[in-house]
């Protein structure tokens, strides 16, 4: 019997998960606050998401898995606790924006897996910016690999090549194979030395590389000159007011010297500075002076206090306020081959962290100086331009003409499109990656505007949630020909259906693709993997169609019983 799955919260992400699970043949029920057009009453339960009566109406006591897909962490936490009271043994897939809380719950609760939409989607945005036509991600060898589809066309380099020739390369994992004619398992095709034909499709994962480029002395000197130019731009008003203070001091000094008060230039300068700054000076200088000099001194005291007060306030704001930070950020803007991230949203900061970890130079444009991620970005020594990215002058300031790519990832779809269009207007050939929250219109925007990529986080993350709901420790997922496949790691136990079998035999039988196996403190890949006999304690990493997971689940249950 198939496990019953409940999806609670049918928003953009939740409804996508719900449809994916149903498409894969799962026994799934949805819960939402209001009816969904086109959905039968029995398929979608309407009510308060955290109410015990609503969960009971959805069959929580008999359910195998609960997917909580709402965007409110507090509500998701309430739903999780209510569900565990009604069914202590239910497996829960919980969506959390607060990843620290999610990780803590995973360590505290049994059968609880927290997942983040932005965490799942951000790598695909990053890979798209780097030039990979990524359709998903997979975690292998402690790295996140981009997944992409290779369509074999007339001029493709792999046309006519044996699939077995591609099997041994450890930096490129073959994940799924869809021949243009008929249906054949990837492992069977590898062992039969089948050749790739026009129309065949391969899903592959490519190992990411960290950019190790270092700045030359020429680029460092250019940075220094750029810093001086930016300093002049940001400090012009402060310097102008400082010059006004100096002029007033010099006027007073020369006035006292020229009136034959029998004082030296240094004494006159000392008195003028003390008088104007309020620090005090030798008041005897003007005690015996004519009334005109005393009136001049009164005027200079008042004028100097005003000018000096304004300059001091401007200097304080420049040093302790945002001006100095803006100066340093502007001075550190890369000159070329950098990535411009517009919007410090949740997905924006993840993209920045991943690009930075990969050794790439990044510049951020954000309108809100109080955005909580501004300090996070600056803590990574990433320049932040506090301005509106939809303004042409702002994009020019970020050196868009020599940038590698622009990512428009604010929380507003219209703003993202505006930024992308203006970026293309300034630099038509620059790759533009656009965040579009609505998954139903992301594809339309891609076709209409012909950007390099228009990606919806809900569209990218939903397959991972669906795959996790189907079981296993999911390490990746993707969709090919409307079929969901998942990558996961399975521990071979004495009662596991694969225990004691050869990988090449069980792979053909169960229709999965082995990636590698961890056995006896070593990792086996390629032909060694296919010739491995699985034993208890081994960890097998594999990809399999989602609808085949039920068969594996049933076999495991039968073996246990």
C-alpha cells in the first residue's frame, strides 16, 4: 500500500509540491485555508492549517508523511506540534526560512526534515549566472553540483559516442538517460556500449570548480586610482566646508597681524583657531584692541561657530554614519568579470555567499540601508551600493559594462523585470538572471523577454520537497520528460533489498543509476562501482525515478516484516 502524504499549505510552493506528488502517482491530500478552483473536495481539505479537526479530516492518524509548505515559520511550527500530538510517528518535511531553527529541530525530533526554498533555489541561480543551464542540483562529495540536460543534436560533440566512454569520468556524473527511441536503463546502455543518437537526452552533474584568480598589480593600482576618484566624489562636501573653516581662520589671523597688535603670526593663528572652534585661546590679544577689532572678533566668533559646527556635523556623519561605508564600498567595486546582485533578499544573500565561496567577485545593490543582510555582505568584504538598481546611474556605478552577469533577485517581480530590461539596455550582451516568484508566469517572462534565465524559487524547490516526501535521504532531484527523479543515499542493512547483490544487476532490475558507493572507508565509482557486491554498512548513492521509490519502500517493508 502506498504511504499517504499530506501537503499542508497550498501556496505557490505547496501547490506545486501537491501537483508533483499526484503526478507521480502518490496518494496525496492537500490542506488549504480556502477552496482551490478545479480541485475536488476530497483532494483538498479546507480549514485552519494548524487546527486538529482540519488535520484529522485529512487523515493525519493514518498518514505516513506530512509536508508543511507554508511561508510562515511560526505557523509551520504550530502545525508540526499539532501533527506530532495527533500522530507521534508521522514523518514531517517542514519548510523553514530560519535555517538555524530548522537544523535544531532536525537534531531534536525523530523523522523531522527541515528544508528551505531559498536554500534549494539559490544554487540554481548561481549556476545560471556562471553560465550553466542548470535545471537542479545534487550534493556529491561534500559539494553542490549543478545538474543540466545535454540534448544530442546534429552538431553535438557526443553524437555517436559510446555512453560507456562517459561513464568513468569522476568529475561528471551521469544521472539519467532518455533515448529518442524506446526505453532503456542507463546502466544497461552503458554495459551494452550503446551510442548516443540525435534526439537522445542525458541528465548530468558537473563538479563545480573554485575560481582561484588573483588580482594583478595593475588591477590593484587601478583600484587605488578608483578609490581616490570615489573619495573625491563622496567627500567633496566635507572638504569644501573644511576649506571654508580654514579660510575664516586665515582671515582672522591676518587681520590680527595686520592691525599692529604686537603679536606674532603664530599667536594670532593660535587665538583665531581657539576662538572659532570654541577651544579657547589667549583672550588678552584683543583686550586692548580698538572697538572695531573687538566687533570683528564677535562677528568671527559667531560666523566661525556656525561654519565649524556644520563642518563638524558633516565630518561626524561621514566617519560614523553611512558616508564612509558608502565610500569604501564604492572604492572596492570590481572593474571587470564580477557579478552584480540586485536585491539583498533571502535568496540574494545565499547567491552572494555561494559566489563568494567560489572565489568570484561580487557587488551588491540594495535600496534599504537597514536591510538585515547589509552587514552580512560587508562582513564578507563585498561592496554594497545603497541605491535603486532600477536607475541607470546606479547600474553604471556598478561597472555593468564589464560585469560577468546581473542577477535581479529583489522581492518584487515587477522591479526585477525593470532592472533586467535596463541592464540589457545598457549592455545588451550581458547575461541577466531574473527572480520571478510566480512559477506559472516565470516561463512566460522567459519567452517574452528572452533573458538568459527567469527562475522561480517555488518551481525549483518543489521537486526537492516532493522527493523528500517520497522517502530517503535526498541529495538532489530534477524533472525530465515530466517525470520526477531523485538522488539519494541509502544505507545497506542486512535486511535491505539490495544487500548481497551486484550493483550492475540490481541497477538494471530496479531501474536506478548508481553514482558511487562508500565501502570499507573508500569511494568506488565508474566500472569499479558496477562490479561491487553490496554488503551491510555500505552507503549507496543513486538516482531513481520517483515513482520507483514506492517499490523500494514496499520491498523494505516486506523484508522487515
